[in-house]
C-alpha cells in the first residue's frame, strides 16, 4: 500500500494554512496523534512567503506575496497573540493598523513563520495532494489522484479553500449539505493577482521614499501596496551598500477576475505601469489622489523591477449570508460530524480573514475534544 506513514492517526488535517496548523497545534497539545498533509512545498497557504530571483550571486530573496499581515480587534485572540509575541513569531506593525479592523500583526521573519511554529510538533507531509477521502470500518483513507492511499486516520479535518473542499466532499461518506455549502462558498471566491516590485534604493529622493508603508487605494488596477522590507524582522536580503526595497502590489479583485487568464508578462507590465502612474499621481499629477504629506515636486521616479506576478486563483473568499445559513445545527465558522469524525475548518466559513480562520479552528477543536475522545 506504501502509506506515507504506518501510524494510524487520530486526526489527519488536509491543508497546512492558518486553520490547519492551528488545529494541529491545539489537538497535538491535547494528546491526539496528528498529521498535516499539504499539497504545496511548505506551510502557510495564502500566508506563505515566495522566493524571488536573486539580485546578487548567492543572495536569496523572499517576500510575503499573499496575506501581508492580520488584524485583531481588542479582545480577539488575546492569549494567542501574547504567546506569539513572547515567542518572537509575530510582531506588531503599527503602519498597517486600521481603526475599523484593529491592530496589525505580521509574522517574523515572514508570515509563514506562524504556520511553521504551529506545525512544529506534528507530522507534516508536503507536496502531497489529497484528491479523495472514504471511510471503511470507522477508518478514513486519504487518497491521491491515482486513488492510492497515503494516510489512514480516525478523523479528518479539511481546511482547504471552498472549491477544493467541495471536491473532497463528493465522497459518499460526507454530508450532502456540506457539499452544497462548499459549492455556494466557492462561487463567492475571487482570484487576485499579486506582484513584487524591487527598487534600487540609491536615490534618497525617490517617489517611494515618501510613500506610506501600507496604502489601500481606490484604483482601476491596484487595491493595496505594502512595503515588504519595512515590516518588523525583515531585512533587505542583500549585502553591501546597494540595498534594495521591496513593495508588494495586490491587484483589485474585479480587475483580477477580468484578467485571470491573461499572460503573466502582460500582467506584470500592466501592474508596474499602474504603480508608476500612481506614484506620479501621489507626487502631484492628479490632485484628487494626492495626500498632503506625499506632495513633493522634487521627487524622482524610482528605478523599478517587477518579478513574475502570481495569481491566487482561490485568493479571496467573500462572505455570503447564504453560506452562514446553510447548516443550522453547526457552530458558526466550522463543520463537525462526530458520528463519522469528519470536519471542515476554514476562513470561508466566516469572514474570509486570518482571524476568522483561527476562530474556525478554535471552535472546531473545542467541539472535537468534547465529542471525540482519544482511543
């Protein structure tokens, strides 16, 4: 059978993003035998970091091309955040604080550090795609595209995006209502293009030197601009005096949907052109876009290089009232069937944010530890 492990796990978690790794950490501490199965090369999901082409020989660069930070309002995740701050896994980033969303925190030295920290004591299998699940004699089999069994477990937690979850829930052993809910949520999911721009920072009076470290814009192409190298715990990843500054561009969702099948090189040119034009607007070309502190006529245009953009095809889950009303007897934000040992935990069951993913995982772990005693 060639299983990835001969261990019969108490819980097998599909997906090593925020929800999956948080579940794994809590359940492992409670005494469960837990494994994580991830189709990518590492943990993080949309909070993963991306390697960039080196600008100097032997110098590897990376940046947070997905979720750049998370917000927590007063009273949210207080104990977790205090522990993560104490363990130097996250840091506060006041530049991204928002009055309506709360204080901003970012992983250090990258966003994916948080998921690596949460997964550190669990068995983790990467680059393994689970395509089918089925249950025989109270044991779940997790299978790949070839229907080969990779993992066996008493309970299964799916933490994948809604479309991928829907595929797994076609199993005859999964509740039909859950499949319908995942289908509804998948229709609310929009793609998002993201790209990283690197500036040669030799010019001290560059237009970028006057930009805020985090900026949300109402723009036909761009939605958010993040100064990645300004985050706590980051470095410019370069040696010597020729230091670089990295900025992450997140496109708006409507534009991303319209261009989801476009050539990546064309997307890069369009996003870079939009960024350059926005810098000109901020410097005074378009008064309606200018913030007073950014108006500097003496600023020079920066020398910018854009890396190959990345499309998050399952990038943004937009919460729908239909989704939250589909399963009346389940706790908000998660799905759990104690009779079969099947569960779903994900941000799309809530507000589509990192905090909603953690809340989903918290609620599920509490329910599982009440209903699912360790054998």
